[in-house]
């Protein structure tokens, strides 16, 4: 049985480790959400960045805990007007495909409803077709909008030209 709740400052080290393991490095290749072939570098996020995001007044990280109290999944949500930005959905690579991501998406939907925000949106690297398809199966749709990928050297160097696709979901 897993539980989902709001993360706090004490969770930052575990969140950093989880997010980085889900997207970068050899360990991320155990799962299907890896960006390791698209971006050189083992770091997707750092302590400073997560702390900065937690300090945003209308932002939250939700965490999914397993029975032992370990964080096995997380998602970042930030209210922007009447929309919720969803980012950094991460599940431990060895546990992907078991429903944790779906639980976090459902929690994000509920969070948006609680704030009376009918739309959730996200950006996904446009060449990540398998990931985009997964989000489409969960109600998201491509908007047609593309955003340039502006890499930060400390978070990885692209191995090819990249851009983001914007996806949206209306929940009510």
C-alpha cells in the first residue's frame, strides 16, 4: 500500500536522488523514462533547485511512499493562474510500470480540482514519443506548441537538437 502526501524540506535529498535516478545515468536505463541517451550528465536536478521550487508560494512536490516510508515517486505541481504546471513526474526505475505514475497523475488531478484549476499542462522533450504516448493515454493532448530547449550545463548537455512539446489535460 502506498500513500501520497506533500513533500517538505526534509525530503529534498531523497527527492534529488529519486529524480536523478529516474532520468539520468545507467540506473535510469532500468526504467523507460530515462533521458540518458538525450542528455550527457548524471544530474537532472540538485538540492538548490528543488528547494527553490518548494519556496514558490503556489508550488508543491507530492511524494509517493511505499510501506517502508521510502519515496518511490514524486511530481512537481505549480499553480499558474487557473492552470497547474506538472513537471518532474518520477518513479524509481526498478518500480516503473506498477501504477505509481498513474497514482501520482490522479493526485495531481485532485490537487488541481482542489484549487479550482481545470487544466493541467506540461512540457515533454518532443522526441520522447513513448512518454508522450503514455501521457496521451492518461488524458493529455499535444497543444501543437513547441518551446525551445535551453540546456543548463550543470543539468546536462544535449546529444542532439531538442525542443519541448506542450501537453494539456482538461479535468472538468
